[in-house]
């Protein structure tokens, strides 16, 4: 039996060019894990990463028909307004004679399996949740010509609608999974996954829903992680990024495991980055991480407002986040910050608290960081607890392909107005920063000529002025003309006019 594991082509979004929330970071390894798991069963498995190779759908079609698979398993990723092109492509290869069983797996298919199957007859089944055990079972049934509709963890169509078999409980020991297949490039930073799931359940996050419909964290053993790192080192890799939503893990056991792992990594002389919750850090663990090679760290802070943190179900406080930022700097690490300036439940007071938090912690002094912190907003996806929360309040209208995005009405129209001005202005700056020849082109060291600082300070001042205008209580000016005026002011800053 020939099985094709596919990372499908992606098309960049014009509107969401700066948003990375469409799928959790670790989904980049899902196809590789699935390919290795199926190859262990002795079947002929071909792994095609069309995304990293930047293939278009035409080139991918050639690959599919050249391999002539009996089953295609696709890590389907939501890529905003272009997502329908993926489903159109599936329909076209079926119309052109492909008889293979098409299964979708990953975060997007899990969260939206009902909508996908109801509207896309080319999709034969969807793996719901962790799929490394589900797909070998499906392959075996298909190979033997047996009925597969009772396999746990599968969703499919029936004459009466979409049906999901019993939820497949995630494997208790992630060490059992084979190391993922990768397309390695010399000298690159390689993604690696040291754990699965998360012990928290933030309302905006799809990770808990995907694994357990709630908090569940399972760490790989330090021995197993080091074994994979060593194998990759033998292929010339020295820099890694741990794509875990929460690298350290919960409580004393999580800390002890991380300390053990760091002691094993330290002699290898690698460098690495990671992401974690602020409440998991202390001086001892940071010192140990840095000694083991830590060079970059992202903290999921999300807000400087206690009320918003509570609404997001973060299970953390702004005080703990401030302490974590200070600890990172004491250890020589300047942390990156995960932050949501705008959420549908925000008040103007919340925005003021956010701004004060960022100022107090010296996070608004670098343009590349400032422009992101001032415009990030909560994106609400189908299947998350936030989506259900706003649906229950009758504040959500399904939007985007398949209704996967939720268009949520803001509780305070003044906050919405600030977002409608600030987000487009920041996006304008971000686009300029990526344009060759721009005064803020990040590749050209624009900070040396002072342009970055002038733009940075202008954005902070603009945010403050918008807050003040929104708080006056008078009719607010139309957002679009105001955005145009602010962008004209930016042009003057760029070129000194």
C-alpha cells in the first residue's frame, strides 16, 4: 500500500500577513511525525512537504499523480482567505481520476471537522485529535478492504450527517512516537517538540481542545529528547527551537524534568529557543537553561490587565509576568512577549493598563517589538472555548471560510474604534519594514539613522492620543480617513518632510 503524507501549499494572506495564530507552532512537525509512524508499519510512505518547498498546487498535483497513492494523509492548515483553494484542489484531483482515500489531520481539521466534511465531498475522513495511532489503523483496514467506520478518532459522513467515532485518548507516553521526518537544510534552526499539549486552557488556544478538550500536558523523557537532538547534531544541526506551547511543564515535576534535560543538553554545546508561561520561571531554572544553551525565549504574557487575564483564563497575573521579564533580563535574555492588546471584552481602562504595563517593563523601545505589541488582537477560532463563549453571548457571527473565524462584537465600541485605527497603522509600518529600500527596512540597520526611534515614538504617541480621544465621549471621527492622515504623517517621518 502506497501512502502519501502531504504538507499542502500555502498562499500568503494580504490581511493576515502578520498573524501567526492560524495554527499552533508545533503543527510544522505533524506531517513528519505521521510519516514516520506510518512507515514503521512497513508500508511504502512518501512524505512531500509542499509548504517548505514552496510548491504551488499545480506542482503538488504532479507529485500526487506520479506517486499514485492509495491513501493521502494531509496536514490541513487554515490559511485564511485562501483556504477554499485547498478544498477546490482536492475536488479537482478527485475529478481527474484520483481514487485514493483522502484523510485530513491536524488542528484545523480537528476543530472544524463537521464543517469540512459537510461541505467537501472530496474529503473521505478526518482524524480528530492525535492521529499517530488512528492513521495506521485506517491504513490497515483500507489495505484489507475492511470497513473502517468504527475506528476511534475518525470523523466521516453518513446518510444522516457527520459522525465521529469515540474520541481516541492521547497516548500517555510521547516517547513511543518515532522522531519526525524532516527536510533539513545545513545551518538552519530546526524545530523540535519536547512535550505535547498544555496544562492550561486559555480561551483563545486550540491546543487543549485538540488533545483532550481540556488541559493535558505530557513531557517526553530527557533521555528521549537528547537522543533526537544528538541524531540531528550528527546531520550538522546546532541550533534548535522547541515549539512546545509550554516547554517547562507544570509544577515541581515540570521544573525537575527541565533541570534534568538542561544538564544533559549542556555538554552538547547547542543553542536553542523556547516558549513558556511566566509563572514557570525562577532564577534557578533560568540560570540552568542559559547554561544549557538558551538564547531566545517567548513569554505568553497576553495582557497587563487583571480583568482581561481572568477572561482569557490565563491562570496568571501581571505581577508574575513582570517578575518573569525581570528574571529573564537578569539572566541575559531579552524575552519576546506574547501579547493581545485588543480583545472583545476590553475597556479603555484595560487598554490603558496594557500601555502602562508595556511602558513600565521597557517593552516599547524597539520598533520591531513595539509595532507588534500595539496591534495584536484576539483571533477567535471555531472549537475553542472562546468561540463557544461568544456564541453563547450572541456576540459572534461565523466568518471566514467555513465560518472558522468568529467575528465578535466588542463590548465597548470605543475600544473597537481604537483597534480600527491602530491595527491598520501598525500593519502599514510592518509592511514598510519588509520592503527593500524602505527607511525602516529591518535588513539595513535603519536604527542607526534614527528613523526607527522616530517611528517607534510616533506609534506610542499615536496610541496615547487615540486613547485620549476615545475617552472624551464625543462622537468619534471615522476610522478610515484618520488612518490615511496618520499614514501621511508616517511618510513625513520617513522622508523628513
